[in-house]
């Protein structure tokens, strides 16, 4: 499994994450230089800090470095800008999802509806450049799993457009809920809202670096310097055959919804990115028939999925569990057959290996041949055997 790991022992910021990814993906410089964000000039260059070579990421607005706190934008305008960019649909959707997280966090901080949120630091064009660059680079690297260490937030206070706030800043704290964090011994902001939002969106597991065969590592240097401390985000790219992580399980019992309404709720959660949703018939108190409704999600997303369950179901309470899990590594490849292209999914690890053909491809083949899905699979296997 192609795994990307972020070492966030010195926090995380959008420019540091972008620089670290560029350091392991040199071909990404062409993608970044091609970004046509109005008024924005992006550059990256090699630099040495504490005797270690890495990358620095620079954004200029109208020829000058943008200072946080002097620019703001409405969420709608940022979404419009991102949708206009000539980047892949995946990178575009990732960037929009990151800004959705930021908008929701700011909405909670300021007590206003999401559609009324005006973004300040994260609304500046340099933050747009950071977020879009990270999304484009991750799309280019295409890891199958992204993990990160516990996040050092720093401590003390930070000055922003609203005044002096404690570290982590309120929006950062909301975005990092569900992730392991610690203050460290440096009294300054180490994790920014932009960095926190990118981690929340992309990282599926926070903890020690997973066991993997390391292929590349990159250093994304921060703008601040600290005595005897390397200020960077380190990105590590490698392959792991077996993996484990942690998921959150949200569960409730429901006895006053129809199966159709529950199916609709399950579908909405899957659209939002749930790992899995299942509905199990059960007998509740007083002999009433009911259902156990269960949603599996990433730990850092449990708050948003809890909100969704309350929105789409009639439940008035949830049970929450943290579940360590072991999963097989997975890969997918396309196979050319006389019936057309068929995708084959393979899972392996823990001494086993198993594969199957994508159902939609089998269905298409079965319809073409006028046979059952099982027969279509057998015809494909027979052709491959020669």
C-alpha cells in the first residue's frame, strides 16, 4: 500500500505541507507553476535550516508577500475561484472540501451560519495557493493511505484580526478535534488553521509512523527559526504490505423510521464519505421492532458524522466507540479482455491474497454476453488462463 506519512512534531502550516510534498515530488513543480490564480505568484526553492536541506514555499500577491490578518474573503467567492482553476476534478473537490471544513469551524467560532462566514487569515490568496497546491500535489503523488504523527500545536498566544487569542486558535482547535495534539515547549503558534484543515481532510490515521519500506522523504521548512530546533514538516513516502489504523463507530437504536427513510439516511452518510454504514434489525424494549444504525468513519470526522446522523435520522442519542482495526493492503489494476476493460481489485497481507473483479464491469460484461454475473467472471478467468 502506497503510504504517505507527515511528521508534525513542529506543527503544520499550508506552506510547510506544500513544500514537503514538493520535496518528494519534483515533477509537481510544473503543476504548481501552471496554477493560474489571479494576482498570485508561487515559487519553491531549496533551503538549509539546522544543517538540513529542504524546500521552502513562497507565495507573493501582486509581487509582495501577503501578511496574515490583512485580507479576507467570502466563502462563496473562494469556491468560485477554486472551481475556475484548471486542475484535476479530484484536486478541485479536495480543495473545496478543505474550505468547507474551515467554514464550518469559523461558523462555530463566531456563532453565525456557514453562508455568512467571512474568512480572514485563511481567506487570503496566499492560503488559497497553499491549499490548492497541497491538493494538486497529493493528487499527483496518489497515496493510498495518508497518516500523520500527533500534532504539536505550540502554546502561548497568537495575534490575529480578532485580537490576541490562545494557542491553538479556536478554529484550529475545532479542526483538530479527534486528532491527538500536544502543546510542546515552544510558545508560539505551530499549527495554523490552514494546516489543521488539510490534515483533517487528508489524514486517515494519527499515531506512530506505520511500518513501511521507505522510498522518499521531504522536508517542508517553516518561515520561523528556533534555536537548536528544525522547524519543518517531514513527509515520508513508502510502501506497506499490511496496515492498521483506528476508526470511530457511531451507533444508535431506532424504532420510529421506515426502512426507506433509513436507507436514505445511510445513502447520505456514504455520500459524505463514511467508511461504511449498516442497518441491523433488532427487538427493542416492550417487544418493539427496531434497527441498529451504525456508521464507521475516521476519528477526526466523527463530529461531522454525528451531526449528520442527528440530521437524517430520528435518533436523540448516539453511542460512540473507538475501534482499532487491521486491514489488508489493496490495489486495483485494469485488465484488457475481448469483452472490454475489467478492473481487478486485489487485497493482500497477513499471509493471504485474494482478488475479485469490479461488479459494475462484471455487470456490463454479463449484459453484453447475455449471461449471469458469475458466468461473466468465469469467462474472463478462462480467457486470462488462455
